[in-house]
């Protein structure tokens, strides 16, 4: 049967690995301790102001060369050239902003050339009183549409996975936004992966137990070593979650 | 790009530090705000709190009025003494054992206890403590990650066991030294979210491995919200009620306890002071690794505090930082290596792995800082 | 000499990294003429069936594959590289494959109600017939899948391994020296690299 995934998300600012809090770079780290064996998948996101700089592309080269699990890359993909750039470098999938729900043509072009399963759409959300809205531009701009609406629209146009991230939970270590995730995953048949708030292994378990979520993403640098990932997987296995050894 | 605070010399590579438009760090901004605070009012607030505490103890027939997390150093000792001698409270001192105990720290604890304090001294399983110290030194360049968890959770656990709902911490690190303040209230009362995020960075429950079971982590795991809320424990920062100054704390302790000792070997390696952070032999390595990872060492740390208290000029601070930050933690080095079960060459390899390419570059087989203060 | 097919679609860089990792020398084959001296062929594939097969035909690589199959040259088709070996696919219309091995691809949407598409992530392969591809690899090992279409009609004798996703779907098939895998061995870490090595050394 299909296993649940644990996905390491690495955010880079001008070529330096950072963890973020509420989408702002917070704590710098070095890539020397990132496990590439036990992890199920790796996502690299460029959070620099000036993207596509050599410093990030060098990082991409490093992971393409050394990583034998799926590698997804994102950050500033706004046209076909930029998508091509990352795929040519060796990305298996790209992560694009949900603002692309407006750019159907681009999504279709990428789909046609690389397959819809090569596209992960990042759905960054923020809670506003009773409901959620989707945001973009690193959390600075509000799209003013509901996450479900955008998720459905983009899935219909064509994407492989949706990555749900709650800006408030980002870096909090207090757990995922289960309400948001449950809402979206029960309304669209797209594989969903979630990011934002992973603290202890119970948070991962809660995520897998309340929804048919595909993968748990963590941006928490303390989850990146093989010891940590091993520990997380053993915990999940002991609670009957199907996960790759 | 590394930038420095225009008032003190802390770089922006310090985790969570924030600079305003004038490139002044939040520790400096905060210390400026401190001079504008009506400390008389805060003192009054404190007196009310003390009365409330005494009332509670009387009503519940408690032997101790409050818990003071205590290392034996000048900061926690000054609080213990003030609470007892100036305010007539009976604090229970809670200590989480240093990794490698230093004679100076031990002697200072004995001296303070002679004045009349009870102390709960928690010394955890050394097999587990060493494994964790080694693991996190390798993975995070910080041998004290687990210790941080222990020193944070022990006072809370003892408070719950003894049913004492008041804890007095020293200073609020994030606002005093540059970091992220979650909200205004957290300057007065300790916010649990802050503890996990900033103090420890991880949940000790996650450290279960082939060699470590959940029961081995008892001393590190923070009590649950349920337990804390049931008793209604509040942890206060002394620095909210009284203007915090490292130097003044030291002077106060020396006055009440002339036998308080400084570093017997003189100046502490990596800095210019001899009276701060002395009770764990691993501390020099701890601060040295901060320098490796973030580019600021113990001298920077100590001098920034003094600048903020108007006890040193920025120029002098720069001199001291350039001179001492990079000093190798040679004191007790063999003992530290042994504690971490590492050989010399393994040690060097690990240290180098933690050098961030933003801060370090290699020049003719030597490591050099990418910047100059 | 191993020939790695590159027709300008998708990511064959992963395969290059993987082959380098297991110390295999190979040459990139972009047009029909590039296949001289090639005694084993690997066809990676991502993207849409229709576009992929069109490009193969434009470069006349389709003929090379058919001829190689006839000559018993071992061929490994990965994901879309697998799909085009078969008869037909109903992806974005109705496309004919190379028909070297018999079978039709249909959308996973038709498999069960409310199924999540694409089938993405790690899933295990149940070996039904012994295969050199799995030498030294445990039965039910996990491999990385990422696809929206599955092999519906096929010859039972060709079926080597199946995978459970709602229902059983074929994950490995073999006809003579043609090996087809629905998953991505180049993205399947240790087991994936072993499988590639097995193809190179034992098939």
C-alpha cells in the first residue's frame, strides 16, 4: 500500500540555509547535516529577494548530484523559462505559487511538457477570524480567495500535488493546522502534503490520523538528521502508520 | 550579508535578533526602554506580588514560597539573596547539574547555602546525558541542547511536585540579549511556546533512539500544559521588576557573600570577564561554537551587555571582541573531549562542519572570518 | 555500452546522477545514430504519453527500440518510458504506443471512486515471478511512484510485480529482454540504485 511520506523542506536565503518563522528567515544552519538516506523526499525553496542567483543554483546542483529521492524546487517560478531552468538542472518537480491559478496557460504548458505530476502548488494560507484566505509573495500579498476554491481550480487545470502551509504555524513547533488541512483535503482529490508547525512526532501522527494527507513536510532543522527521521519513523510505525523503512 | 548593531556589536547572524531602521538591535532598543521604565512602579508591583505569594503559602501551609532556578552563579544567586534578605521569602533553589562540574561553581553553591537555603540538586543519568551531549554537539554544534531542556523543565517539575505555583527566573533572554519577543506579556511571565522554540528548539520526546528510551528522557521533557494549568504555575522574570545588570548582580553578591569566587585561573577563555558563566567546564566550548556557527563569541556577548548598561564604549568592545572571540577553548579541553567521547581529529572535523559559508572562508588551509566588525 | 535516451523532455539528470553513483559508463542517445555500439538501453520518461512518443518518432528512436527488442538487446523503460512500449494510452485523447508489449493505459480515476490522483509516493512491489531486477532486493520493497495512468489490459505472462493502490496495478512487466517499471528507480534510494545495477549487470 501507499506509504505516508516525511518530507524535508529546506529554505535558502542567498544560498544560506535558514529555518523560518511566519515566513521570515529566522535561524541559519548549514547543509552538512541534512540526511539524504532516510528521508522520503526533499524540497528546496529559494526565499531570497533576488532569485535564481548562483548561490541557490549551486545548492541545487549539490542536491541533484547527491540526492536519490525525489527533489522538488521552488521559488519565483513565474514563466516557462524559469520552470525549464529548474527541470534542466535536475528537479523532479517544481513548486509554484498559488497565484498561478490566474495563469492557466503557463500551468498547461508545464503540464504538457513535463506532466501534471511534476507540479506542486504551494497554498500559503492565513486564518482571518472565521475563515482562511490564500496569500502569496512570501506572505505579503492577500489573494482574497478561499483555499478550497483555489485548490479546486488549480487541480482542474492540472497539478500533481498541493502543499498546504499556514503562515501562523510556520516555525511555531506547536503542530500543523489540522482544521485547514482537513477542510482542503476533504474537498479535492489531489494528493496533499502539509507544512507548518511540525514540532514533535505526535504532531506528525495527528496529521496522518485526521486526514488522508499524503506527506508531512517539516522545515524544522531539528528534524533533518537521519537520527531524527529514524526516530520519527519508528514512532509512526509503532502507531500503525505505513511508512517507508 | 553580515551587519552589526550600530550601538553594540552584535551581528545580525544571531538567531532571531532584529534590527530597526537605524540598524539598532532589539537588545539595545530594549535597554533604552529600560531607562524610561518607572522602576518605582515595577517595584511596587513586585511588593504586591510578594504579599500575594506569602498569603498563598500561609493559606496552603507551604514550606517554600517560590522556586528559584539556581546555578550558583551571580545572576541566580543575586535573586535568591534578594528574595530572602530583602523580601523575606523562602525560596527553594532548584539546580540542574552542569555537564562537567566546575569547582568554582560548586564552591559558590556551598557558600550560598551557608547563608541558609534549601537546594534540590538534580543530577541526571550520565550515560544518557553524555549520549545526548555528544549527539547534539555533532548535529547542532551545541553540546548543551539536552541540558537546556533539563534546566528548563526541572524547576517546573519541582514546582508541580511541591505544589509551589511561583517561579522566579532571572532575565528574559530574548529581549535582553537580542531575539524574538512573542508578546509584551512574555517579558513578565514566561511563555511556554518561547521555551520550546527558543530555549531548547526541540521536543525531548523526539530524542528516542536505539539507545535512549522515553523513560530516560524524564528529566528533560517539559511538564504538560495540563499539569501546569492545574497548579496554576506562573514563572516570572525578575528582570521585569528590577533593572537587570550583570555587573550589578555580581557586585551585590560579592557584598552579601564575600567568599563568592571568580574564575580561579583568571580571565575566562574567549572573553575578558572572569565572573560570568563559570559552573560548567563545557561552557567555553559552548560559546566557542556560537562563534563558529554565528560569528559572535563570548567576548562579543559580554561586551554587548556592558554597552547596553553604559559600562563600556563600542570602540572598546570591538577591541575586546577582535582579541578574544576566536580564542580556542583550551581550558579543560581533554576533559570535555572525554565527556563527548571524541578524539581530537573528530572534534576538528565536527567544528569545521558547523562553519557557515556566509561567515567563514578558507584561505591557504586556514579558516578566516568573512567580515570584520 | 549503456545507452541513455534523452529526447529533451523531463529530467534525465536524475538518471545520470544515479548511473554515476553506481559507477556505470553510458552514452546519451538523442537521435537514431547515437545508438551505435549500444548493447543496453535505458529510457527514462516523464511527461505526457502523446508528446513523448511524438518526439521518439521524430528522432526515429521508435524504430531503434523496435529493432533492439527484436535483436534481444536489454531495454529498461521507466514510467512514461514504460508506457510507450505498450499498445495504447487514453491520456489526453487516444494514442498508440510502440506495441512491442501488449497492453492499454487508462486513467487512475477510473479505478475506484474518489481515488486520489496521481499515485504519488512510496509503494511496495509484490514480486509474482522471479526477476533479475530484484536480485538482492527484498520482496515488498518500496519504490517511488508518480503517475496518473495505469496499465489496464495486459498479458498475464508478462506480469512480474504488482502494487496495491486501491486495487492491484502492474508495476513491473517483462517480455523477453524488455523490462518496464512504472516507478522511478533513480528516485528510489538504495533499492532503486540496486535495481538499476541489476539491470546493468544481470539482465
